[in-house]
C-alpha cells in the first residue's frame, strides 16, 4: 500500500477501504506518511467527502492511536454529553448534577476554554478549592458513591486526532463535516462513553454557522455512533446569541447555581431539560423524553439537583458553602455598564464577538499558555428581541484591568445590533437527530 495511491483514490472521489484508512493513520503516527501527504489527503476529503463507513473507520483508527479509558469500574450506563462549543454555555454545570441526582452516572472529562468559547474545567476551578486534577481511583469512587465526578482530560487520548487537527488548522481543512465528526466522536469514544448526547450548536457563535450544516454534522456523528455501537443522539440548538445571561467563569458558576435554584434563565433551563431527558433515556432511567423531563423537573424544583452540585463540589475539595452564598465566588474590582445609544429592539447579539470580548477581559485564552482571571466576564442585561430605551444598560462588563475593559467595551458594543424593528423569533431548539432520522421543529 502507498499513501500516494490512497490520496489519488480519494482525490478521484472513490471510497477508501478500512485497511487503507488504517494504513494512513498508522503511517501518519509512525512517521511513514508525511505531513504533506496527510494535508493533500485532508484536502481531498474536504472536496470529496467520506461515506458513513469511511468516517466510522477514521474515527476508530484515531481512537486506537492512543489510550482508551475503561469506565467499567463505574456501575451503570455511562452517558456522556458533548457540546460543539459555545459562548455562555454552562450547561454541564447544571446538567451534570441534575442527571446524577436522577441516578444516572456522570463521569465527565472536560476541557479548558480556548478562543471565544469557554471550558467547564476553567469554570469549576473558579470555585475556591475545587480540584479538577483528581486521580482515576478517586474519579471512579466519586461516580460510584455520589454519581458524579468532573475532571480535566488526562492521558494520551486520540493523539492522531491532535496531530491531524493541528495540520487541518494550517491547511484550511478544519471545516469538513466528516473530519469534524470523526474528530469529536473519536475523543468521546476514547473517553469510554457507552452512549453520547450531542448538543450541536448553530449560529454566529458556533462552528456550524448554518442550520443545514449543523444537521449534517449531527447526522454524521449519530451515524458514527450507530456504526461503532455507541448509542448517540443529537440536538441542534441555537448559538447565535450567548446562552443564558453570563459569560465568564465565576459569573457562569453563579448562574448555574441560580438555575439549580429554579431561578435561572429560561433558555439555559430549557436546554438542560432537553439534553438531560435524552441522557435519562439513553441511561435507562426513563422510557420516554417526556418521562425523563418530568423526573428532571422534580429534581430541580425539590432542590435535589442543587444538593448534588454541593456534593460534587465538596467531593472534589471545593468550598460547598458557595452554593448557599454565591458571593464567596471570585469577584472583580470594577464594573462598567454598556448603555444603548438609541431606542429600539435588540436585533442581534453576535455570540462570537461576546466570547471574544470576554476573552479580551481575561475570561478565556487566546493561546493555550494564557492565564485566565476567574472573576472577569460579562452579564448580558438585554437579550435578542428585547425592547431598549436610549441610556438603558445592555450589558455589564466585570473587569480588573482598565485597558482590557476598554477593548472589551468596543467589541461588545459592536456585537449588539439595535434596530427599530423587532427581530423574527429564533428557536432555541432547531431539531433532533437520532438513528431513525433528522427531525426539524
Ligand atoms: N472540534 C473538534 O474537536 N474537532 C474538530 O475537528 C472541530 C471542532
């Protein structure tokens, strides 16, 4: 077998065999296939695409390139949730305790934020004392005892994906649906999930800017899950404006706590019920999504899910009193209101730009080496469709550094579009994809 022939075959639009895909990935990892050959192949995939079978083969070849987490010491069906990334997306902080309170094990390995999107690990680390670097044994024990643990990714999972992603990033081949689908699914499968619920975001703050592409990506990932025996279901959801009202680590933890007190924003609460009910069905705790939702609503309203968050925080060395007293979370020295210059309606809030403004403040990282400030961030006071009067506060910037605040203010102001007309309603949930097909709402 030669890499040249495999590249040629894909360039000509033919389907590659399992052996050819394995040869390519193994050869790339051993150094027998060069970066320039892999780049040419990725570009051929970009234009020619891959079949469901090829995409599943690529996924599994990348899974085999590194360690695979064995979650079998944890009792029950391990259902993972993955979001394709967003701004203000603190879903895991609400959903994890909610689903764990229902008795479904949540063995969550999460990442840090990069660029305009945040990461669960950074958010949790804004809680004083919270340890995300817990050992495997403690991780397993905690999930068995209290049904939940959240840790940073360790180990050498999917090195082939890391290497290929770095190459795609500099060869204009990131936005290929089969390559994105196999990249995401390889990481979930290597992390040991039995079943996966995907939150595929669409809109200006998401990877998939259009609804159509989001459904295609969702279908590609559900297809991989079906082929490799991991039940996978996807929900396509809005990321045209930030989720909830806060962006920034401690601010998002505060909002998650409020949401578990049943005082959170409607969009975040609804998204958690939608994703959580699917986790309960895949985890064998409910027979239907409606039944799952009812269970979750009761757990939220009774305070059981909030108590579960406290258990999680304390089990990982954090100060559990933050749950009753959110003021104990890090706070900034200063705040700056962003005011509307004219009367009208909030026509759009560019989520990506809000994420960039938060990053500029220090809530996120431009490069992996950047150090974040857990306290800084943005509160969105007016969301899409709301009426505003001139001088009213659109958003509030929480900051510690004046220069950064001024930069963020400029970006945030440009992120808001105020018009005289009200925008058309945009749904939070665009539809679902499972093994039986795609359903648009
Ligand atoms: N996220 C991933 O993990 N991989 C991709 O290829 C794109 C987004």
